[in-house]
């Protein structure tokens, strides 16, 4: 079932979605559902810390990387698989979806509960603004004592969505990170790239929240935001042709092909749009 086919209020939509998921056979691990740089950066940090990795999934809730999962497509980010239009028709938003989905699963406020219960664990949370929006009510459930154990990586827009009590947990990375060749990338994977820089370059996971942010500010002060090249707009058909023509040269890698479009062909194509077009080409070729 496609997200566009779901109807009703958030509870009705979530109930129908969970019925679909329950009937689907597990085909892979949760971590293997995600192929882009955001996940590869997260894996690298988790591996370096010998820590666990959980995914905030619009379709599954909070899921451990090694949990079994069906192959599904649903997101709160704009695009072909977005649940947002169905929710908007009912006068609701992503936070309502997250609340109802997890309530029906018997796991209300899963992220804040997980953090609150692990009283001796440090958490690095890397999420784009759309997912910060989805977790709005969940994050409000964090205990005051938990705020000393959590570092949040998101965009400026995402930071602005957080409650005032959570602002000190946001690591103040900005566009100057693009001036570091090793950690430059696309807007969609900015939070995860920032998290990896934090771990690898600053040992930020060993610092208190205030000291960590001081280290981040010093690191940003040493970098210069690069000039963004002017990229041209192209139709879906034109982008599909570009992906198809470069498929072999980039071995079908979605990450490499997206970098080619943005950095070499200088084509404007955001991550969610690209993923849909890439899947179309993949279905034709494979």
C-alpha cells in the first residue's frame, strides 16, 4: 500500500499502516533499508563508539539497526512516499502520526523513554528538521537529568523547532562544515556528517554539553563556508536520462550518482526527489 492511499485521521491511518506491516514478511535488517550517506555516517560513529544504533523510522517507529524489517517506503519528508499529504488532508501533522503510531504499537514516546531509562548512557541524536518535527511531542518527554547526556545534531530549521529547554543540547554546527573536505556533503545528510565530525575530530562524546558546544564553535570558526555553485533545474525525465547514462560509470551507487548530479553536472535535485528517480532507473536496469 502506498502512503497516498491511506485515509482518515492519524490513528486510523496508523492502524491501517500497522496492519499492512504486520502482514509483510521481514526481508532485511532495519539498517540495511537505508543506503545513503546519512546511514553510512551513523554506522561509522556507532562502530567507532562500540555503541548501539537506532533508526527513527516513520514506518516502524524507533527501531534497532539489527531488527528484522519488511521492505517498505513511507516518510514524512516531501516526496513520492511521504505520509505528510494524507495527514494534512485530515488536518494533522507528522508529530500526530508519530504519537498515534507508537501508541498503537504500545511504545509511547519511544525515544525519550529509551534515553530516560539508560541513565548512564550518552546519546548522539542526528535528525533532519522533518524528523525533529515528527518527534516534537516525544522529545518533550525527556527528563531534566537526561539533557546532560544528549547531543542533538540538526539543521538551523530543526533546532528552531525544539523546545527552549532542549536548545542547549543542540550542537551549533552550521554551513561552515562544508568547508571541511572530509565532512562536506548534501543538506539531507548534514546532521549525520556533523555528528561524525563531532566524534572523530573533537572527541565530543567525552565532553559535557556546554564544553562540547564550545569545541564545536571553535571548530566552526576555523572553517570557511564555500561558495555554493549555481545549479540548474531539470525535469524528472532529464534527470532520469542523466542517471541512466552514468549508471555504469558509478556502478549504480545512489550516493555517487547524486554527487555526480550535484557536483559535476551541476543539477539541482534534492535527496528525496533523487531517491525516487534513482529507484525508477534501478527498476528498469536490474
